């Protein structure tokens, strides 16, 4: 069996078995924004159990929520994701709502040229919610491999670590996402140059 065929089977099996934790009804008129947590929106200092949020976090989420359904996909256990959202007030913010959560159990290991790659295939979401697809979905992560199977949908953000008080990445990203949200489709957009747009 070829790598591609085997990878397709791995993803299809995961998509069938994994249950996405839906918190709020999706707004079909809006597009979908899938966000990583650790080193993207915050730095989760496990040893202290106190995450440090990236500067302008809530401002960013409130801004993009006007155009996107917000979904969290973190390679962390579900209970830890819940804890982080609660500690940072992301679970009950009146200016935006997190529509759904995916945890590490939704992440898959696939093979590419003989090497294993750990990634977040968006088809797991698209198979369950077919009104979303490559035409209206963006995934933001600080690890490029996480959108290995959906490179055209991925926006790579610089890694955030505790103490980076002058970081303005979310301000720039928010402007970019609001700008492209006006497009009817994302399929022909080159997100590798997002910082220059």
C-alpha cells in the first residue's frame, strides 16, 4: 500500500471515530478559523499550571470572531484545554465565543517519504461539517507540520514564549484575517506571505 493510500485511511478512520466537542452553534454565514493554543495564542507553562497569554489575545479573538467561527485545536489533553480557557477567560468572554474544541486525540501520525509526521488534518472537521472546506477555512499554528495535509489552508505564526511582552503578532494576524475574510474563497491565497499583506 502506498503512503498516500495509507495516510488517507488513517485520517478517514480518525474522522469517523473522533467526536468534536461543540460548545456553540456554528454561524454558517461566517468562515472557520482553527487556532492552536500553546505557543500560538499563549505559553502554557505546565510546571506552574499558569498559562501566559500572548499580547492582544482577547482583542484579536474579538476582532476575528466578527468574520469567523472560532475553533481551538490543541495537541493537549481535553481537560488541560478546558483549564487554560477558563484561566484566561476564553470560555466565557462576551466579545467572542469559542464554537468547538479538538484535543490531541484528533491529531494523527502519517508517513511522508518514510518519516512520521504529526499533523492536524482539517478533513476531520470538514467531514462532520461539510459547509466548511478549503474555500472558507484557515488554520493558524506555530508548527508548520501541523497543517502538513492542508498547506494551502495554513497560516504559520511565530512561536510565542513567556516574557515576550512586546509581541504584536496577533495584531498583524488579525488585520490579515479580517482582510481576506471578504474574499469568497481562500483557495487561491498564498498564506506564506501573510505578514507582508
